[in-house]
């Protein structure tokens, strides 16, 4: 099933609706920002789940609990969950294509196949996550004083895979049919619930890291229930019915075909981060806690640039489909300009006001000092990363996905692993480990610019109507 076969059959009414939300005309930067802010707000509230856990356990339990919740355990969660989320990203594409073609029967099949996949995938990930928690914590050299807390947090957290995946899949379905507001509202409600449960379970009931894990599961369950209720109550073609929950073979294959490369890339990316985490763990609990706290600051930058990358992908895709190739290129440059401006602003803010942010997570002076050293080492290099998101987003929007994946895998993942096992062994310092980030960001950016300048990604082909 290709794009040309999926879009066939769109009605005049649907085409009118598309033109109303088109980003192929008018101001480029306004169109980009119109996509950017809703995506950013959603990403911010998603990140708040883990950030609230870290703040509450860091302040009410201690630095050991902070390290247990935000150290190697967090990277391990990303390894398993990231693959499934990448794999199922194909579902949103399939559903949006069927929706655009007004193919009511296959919209329903795709919705029920996607939700069946999220339930089955959640069960599988729960089992795998619990089984491999201890081996993974041992492999990543988790310090002995936080090993048991890390295992406790992970084993409870993985009980919540089904509601987590159901919520993500349900939100993807809503966005695919043009509803971007309600997924954001559900996220906000879940975040508020998570904060309440965190304070109740950790600060009041004194459940420690277990309380943080149960709080996350509770908020995820709430989000899953709300999204299922919304899908059940709609009268549209994407209505969910329990009796129709099943797999449709050709749709499942398409979901996997589109999403598998993203899943593989996520795994390789996370493996490189696991190796870095293992190297950080070797320096002790204070360093692990500092790295965990810095990770929350770094996440602010990552969310911002990632949201802009998603925006430029959408912008590039629509304008490429409209054969406005010059506008695709202009969109890349304006996106790059916006990202440079935002990066400079946030770099300056965190450089001068980073310490108060660290105080949100811990009052331990050693942890704060180490965290500030990490921040001042890495923040000046953030600007070397932005080309990866902007260029890859532009290129993927034009239909070229394999080369961007290969550049990211080699330039970020493979090169990072090589650096850790060579330079990290010769110069066993925290700064040596951290240097793997700017080095791999710079190399990957150069590779993307070479590929972008070649023009091979912009194949000016006609789409069959």
C-alpha cells in the first residue's frame, strides 16, 4: 500500500477541510510555530511524569532514591518502551491515510488492530521488562546502594505497560483524524493526577520509590481509560468497540513496515545511552544523581528541538506533496533560524540560572556542584545538535527515511559507543564520557549537511492521483 493508493477517493468536502489547515501558503514561520507550540506543550506534560517523580523522591526520600528513579532505570525503560512506540508510529500514518481517503471500513480495522497491538505489546513488554530488570541493572553497573531501589521501581513501573501503550495509541488515533486538543487535555489531567499521587504516596504514605512508580501507573491508567471512553463514545468511523478488537493482517504488516525502522533506531540510540549510563555509574552515586538531575534540564532542550523537528517534518511533507520544493527548502532555513534563536536563549538561561533548577531535585551540595559542571560542559555544545533534528525532519518529510536513519545510527549511536570504549578507557573521567555527545552531534550534523546539499533527498516525482 503506497501513498498514491491510500489518498485516492478523497471527497470534495475533505479537500476543502485540508485547504483550511494548509501550510503550503502564507508565512512559513507562522505555519511552523502553529504546529510547534501544541506539540511542545504535549511533550512538556509527557516529560513532567518522570520529572515530578524525580523532584518528589529527591526532596522527600534522598539522593539514592533520585539516582534509582532517574539513572540507569530510566534508560532501560526507554530501551524497551522506545522500540514499541517507534514500531507503532506507523499506526498513526495508516489511520490518517485511510481517514483522508474516507475508507470507513479500513479506518475501523486499523483502529482495532492498533489497539490490539498496544494491548498485546504492553503485556509482552511488562513480562520482558520485569524479567530483564536485574540483569540490565547489573550490566549497567548500577551502584550497590541503589540497586534494590532501582529494581523495585522498575518491577512496579513495568506493570503499567498496557495502560501506557493504550493511551499512546489512542492519542495517536485522535491526532490522525485531526483532533490534537483532546490528547493534550488528557496529558494535562494525567500530569495533575501524577503530582497528587506522588505527594500522597511518597510524601504522606512514605512508600519511597515504590510510591513514585505506583503514582505513574495510576496516572497512566486514568489516561488510558479517558482515551478509550472518548473512542467508545464517538459516532465517527474511528469508534472503538471491544467486540471488534482483533488483528487485520495486511494492516498490521503496514504498521510494522512503517514503524520498524523508527523502533530499531530507538533501540540503538538507547543502547548507546545505556553504555554511557554504565560509564557514569562507575563514578558513584553522587555522579549518578547529578547526571539524573541534569537529564531533566537537558530534556527541556530536547523537547523544544524535537517539537520543532516534528513541525518541520509536517511542513516539508505537505509542501513536497504540493510540489513546492523551494518552499520546502525555505522552511528548513526558517526552522533552523528559529531553533538557533531558541537554543541560544535557553543556553544562556541555564548557564546562569542552572543552580536553582538543580535545587528542585536535591539539596546535596556535592550533587549540585557535579551537576553544574556537567551543565557548563554540555550546554555550549547544544547548538551542534539542532541540524540533526531540522535536516532529518525536512528530508523525511520529502519521503527519504533510510539515509537519515543510517546517518543517525552511525553518527550518533555507533560513533558514541566507539568513543566510550576507546577514549573512555584511556582517559577515565566524567568529562571524557560527556564529550561523546558534542563529538557525535557534530559528526552527524556534518553528514546531514552533506546529504542535504547533494539534493538526492529531493526527488521531484509526481504523486498519482
